[in-house]
C-alpha cells in the first residue's frame, strides 16, 4: 500500500530541464521553497487519460487555483525534458509547469515509482496529486491501488474543492462559428466582456454543418453551448448572460 506523506518534506532532487536549447538543473528547493504549489504526477506524456483529462483540466483551472493563493501548478512525469516540452506544446498547456523526472528520482523519493513493464513503459510514477506549502506536503490524493490506471481522486476538481469546498467552477463554453459571421463576432465579444473563457470551433476547419445539425438541430451561426446546454445564438447568449448576472446578484 502506498504511504501517504502528508506532513513530510518533498524529496530533495534535481530536475534536468531544457530551456532555450540549454540544460538547466533545477533543485527541488528552488521550486517549492516559500511557495504554495500543486503537483500532479502521472504515468506518461502523450498517454490517453493524461492528455485528454488530467492535464487539460488542471490547465483550465489554474486561474481558480491562483485565486486561492497557489503560486504554481506543476505536472511531473517520468519522461525526459525533450518529451515533456513537446507534450506541453502539443497540449497548449501554457499555464502549467512541466517537470521532467527522467530518472524517476522524485517519484522514487515519493514512494510512488511503480513498474509498468507490462506496457513497455519500464518504471513510471503512480498517478497522484498533492498540495505543497514551503516544501512540506499538506495534502495528497493518491489513486487507489487497482489494476490499470485509475483516475478517481487526483483530478483538478478534487484539488480545487479541497482548497475551497464552496468554490465555483468556471463555465465550459464552446462556440460553433463560421468565418465572416458578424453574429459570431458579437457572441465572442459578449463572452470576453463577461470574462468567460470559451473554445471556438470554426466551420469547415473544426467541423461541418452535419456536426452542427447533429448536436443542435440548427443551421444558423453561432451556436453557443454552456456546460452541456445549448444556449443558441448571440441574442440567446445575451439573454442568458443577463439572467446569470441577476441570479449571481
């Protein structure tokens, strides 16, 4: 059974990183001393759960973490610096710091270096997250020791709820748009004015009209979705925003 290290100091190791084509050695003390840091560690770069869920959600919630006094959010994996840098670029995860634990020294010091030889991975980190304040582990969320790659407690939502049980999560917003559409421009402007982040999908680049009909039964632009709910076009969005402001007040 994995040992929970709450109340103990993080391992004293040196991370071999690459910056601007140069090797830069970063000691753990430089990363953690005098700071409140969230670390989430995972089995490997470019792997399915890590790329589709673990990293994107942490990257999305960094502003919420910082509002709760967190200085930095760090992703650790037993991969080399080249792989970690490429993975960060591929994920567009510019809010998260990616730390390569190439030799597994940090994961081993945490007691969470495990054998993944059955997958051809060699030794990798077990999936977990932790809150570290001034080098001391305050809280750990370690995935249960089950076959496969469990992902139940080390997610970003669990960590944010630990920091603030009454926290409000950001909206998940998607805008289906098309080039040259003035109503699409208006909808995006409304969201920006409301300081609501969104992802834009552009017709014939990210989807076709068949996709829009399949998810909304509509053929006009834009179509805005918020938290899985179809809001509609720019006028519908404006009405939703007015209603949201009244409810918030």
